[in-house]
C-alpha cells in the first residue's frame, strides 16, 4: 500500500471510529467497551471478546448525559457517557469500568442502569502500591476472569492469557517504534498523524491493530521525509486526549509535538507485561505498578519534596531528555481532580528539569480552541526566543 493510501486510511479510520467494531458485532463477535487504561485488555481478548476504547467528542455538545450525570463530573468522561446514551456505541455487548478517578467509581451504577448492554463489570483497582495491594488485585483479576467466562461461555486458560499478553506486548513495541520516528528534527510523523493512528488502533481487534501499526510505520518510512518544518519540540502532559485538535493547533502554530505523557499515549502504552511470570500476577504488576497515573498513591520514600516529585514524575524527565523536548503543555480537563491536585507539584518538577511549561485547563469543547490558540502561540514564541 502506498504511503498516501495509508495516511488516507488513518484519517478515515479516525473519523469513522467504531466502524470495524460495528461490522464485527454484526458478524456475531462480542465487543466489550472500556473507558480507562486500568482495564486489563489482555483478559478481555483471552475470553474471545474484543476490547473497544469508548471515546467522547469535543465537537458534540453534552445534552442527554447531563440529565443523568452531575455537571461537575469530568467533561471528557461525561462526553463518553453522553455518546453512549445517544446510541453511538450500540454495537457494544458490554462495558468495563475500573476504579480510577472518583467520577468513574461513583457513576458506574449510572452507566449500568442507563445502558442496555447485557454485561457490566467493575474492576476494583487499588490506589496504593503495596504488596497487599497486588495480592488484592490478583483476586480482583480472578473475579474479572470468572465474570468474562460466564458472559462469553468460554473458559479462559493460562495459555489464552499468555497469548494475549504476547500480542499486546507486540502492540506496545509497535507503538514504541512509531514514537521513535519522532526523534528526528523535524519528526518523521506529525503529532496529528500519530494521535489519529493510536486512536484508530484502540478501536480494532489486537491482531488487526498490530497489522495497522505495521502499515503506518512502513508508510512513514516510505515517504522519505517529514511533513513538518523545524520548530519548538513540545511534550503534551495530562489525562486522556482522544481528539486531534490540541496537537493540530500546536503544529499549525509552528510547534512539533514529539512526546507525551498521557493515558492513551506513551505513559500507558509503553509499559509491558512480563511474559515469564504467572499471567495473573504479571497483569497485576503491570496495571497497578507500571501505569503512572496520579490516582495511584506511591509512598514518599525519599523523605523530601524534591525527591518525591522526582519519583512521581520521573517519566516526564526521561521522555523530555529522550525526545529533546524544549517545552511542555500540561492539558487538564476541568473537574479532573487527580490531575488538578497535582498541578503545583508538576509545575515544580518542570522547573527542576528546566523545561518551560504551559498549563491549560479545558472543558473538552471545540468552542475553547480560540482561547487555547492565543495562549499556545504566546508560549511557542516565548520558548523560540
């Protein structure tokens, strides 16, 4: 397939998100939605069902969702719920929600009462990384396994889990390979293209997602140059960003988005599951300890504020050095308490590693793009001097 055909396909899959899952549903496959990186996708795949990441839309006003959820709930999460209530994801067979932020935990019952899916499951993910937490989470994963077995009618063997773990590790390797293409100056793949590719991949079965990423990697290498000009190298930090508008805006203003620490990007895609361990134990370690989300409490073993922020946000510094970042944008949704409470500490960390940072608070709406444009333009001009 020619590079231009692949990039056309990327945009089409991004805009028609869910089209492949809808087709597979018509063929009799079970599609299980999820709304957060803490859902163990390997378990769903091992059951024979297909995991599907539920998205929101900054282009569509939240209407029906606000009749059932409080408006002080995170706007991204409300948008996901709003689209589900409106029937956007009618092809789903079920939905899994983990214990992540309070919005997810407290609204689980609203999702299960309001939507017609035949399967719902709540994964109780501990908020502390202690040895007892891993033991607890292993039992939770066993309960999740049993619920999937009842729903699908298929017994999940260790061999099934090991195979799924290998497939998802390959997927993470391919995502890592895509990020490697951003190290060039200018990067060989734009942030907009990468965001569309990753988002589209989260709506495909894992084997098709792996093939999809192979095509994208080959297309980027095959076009022989970058679609961008040289500009300030920017890292995006924050929660889940499932739209392209922020990244596209940065690139339109002359910046190059070369790295990120977001839920559906490097932060949660790079960590792999150990293949040599017992599958349940390995999944417990990967999802509880390796995903560096602010909802998880990690004890301050350093004993100082400086040591604590270095421990909590060290992945930011690692990516900033690896991708030669010149500035960062911390993009936080209004009412997102886990990230909101961390803003002062994150600012202090960026100062400690001498990376200029712009903090943006947004309401997950296309209507705010004008205000964001002004602030991003001023930030890029400042770091370009």
